[in-house]
């Protein structure tokens, strides 16, 4: 009887965990958390922000997530209308996951959350960022006042994809792909790039160390770096 009782208790606990959690609150923010508040859900959305990815791609970009958890999060996001399954075009082919139009609209909340978190006294700098996380952070750290009068187009060739960065009229554009007229092309790891953009590390130092390679006008990379603010904790 004791064994049966323990089994029933475990079954009840795990059944409760499997059921969709809800704050049961009328606040739109609480209802947003019902949709994306589960552990890993927001990071799945983050990784899909610049285009479709296969299940295996997501596992690679989120190394801490278990396969069964990723399956659950994708199912939940799909049920919520945030993610959908798509067929990849040739030559890739196969099934992948992509954000719906509504899912893509979460890019602005991610920007605001990143900007707010950058002022945290507990912000960590000892962990690497994925390409998607690094590219989204650009919008969070962009300073319109510093960008006044700046006109620059830089293409990035990162291990996980190409990105076109443009600053014009005090606005920043970060999109996947390449531009036909980049003034500067930067190749290398996104974390080495962020050290140049946010931490004030000279581009020439990164070039000498071999962590970045630059084709074109190196001064344009310095101009781009000048449009971002450094993360600074808000104390008191």
C-alpha cells in the first residue's frame, strides 16, 4: 500500500507539471507570461528571430536544453500561435520551426528587456552569446544620440550566419543576409565582435589576435562601435 501511495503521489506531481500552467490573471502581462514564461521558451523565440531552424539547430544553439524539454516548448509555442512548422527550401530541405508574424513582433519586447537587463548589477560577462543573442543585443545597446550623423553599412560573417548591419538617420537595422554595398565586412566570432562594439577593444587589436578579420574600411567598424553604449549597472 505504501508503494502504491508513493506512486500515486509522484503521478499527481508530474501530472501537475505537465499541465499548462497559468497565472489565471486578467493582466495582459500575466497572460504573456502564460505564453512564453516557461523555462527556455523565450530563448527558443530568441533563436528563431532571424529565421527558421531545425530541431537539431535549436539544440546546438541552446546546449543546456534537454531534447524532451525543447519538444515541449516548441509544442507549447506552436499551440500559442507563436511558432509554426515550415518546409525548408532546397538545397537544405526538411522540416524546421519558424516564428509566425505575431511571434516576430516579440523582437521589440526582447530589445526592451535586453536594455533593462544591461543595467543589472549582477549582469554576467563570462558566458558566450549565440549569434541571435548577440545580434538582438545590438538593438538593446544602440544609442540614437551617439548615432546622430553616422552612416555606416557593415556585413557580418558569423559562424552561425550572415547579418547586415546598417546605421542611417539615427536608426539601426539588423537583418539576416548580406547587403550589396557593405563598406566593411567583418568575419569571426560574435563574442569577439561584441568586445569591440561594447567594451572599447580596438578593432586593430582583434585583427592582430586573429579573432576577427576585416575586409574594407576598418574605420567603419570603429564608427559602428561608436553608436553603442557600454553595459553599465544602475546602482541605488
